[in-house]
C-alpha cells in the first residue's frame, strides 16, 4: 500500500522530508517545526505533530 503525500510527486523537491504518519512532504527549510529541549532536538511535522527526526544531545 502506498502512502499519499500532501505534495504531488512531480512537485516534491529532491531534498525533502516526509512524514510517515500523515504523508506531509516539504523541504526542511519550509514549514517543519524545530523543537529543542534539554535532551536534544526534534524536527516535527507541522500537520500532525509527529517527530520525524530526533537528535539526542550527549554531554
């Protein structure tokens, strides 16, 4: 089963992030939310608020 995207295939940029939960796709510099906390950084989908990238910070 193929996931649907909020961006048409011919419009998807070459360097794009994709949300596996809702299918949102766009460049990192577009509308993704960056969340920062003591434990690290998260890039969050603007549509469904799923963390698509998590990067822990090690001390």
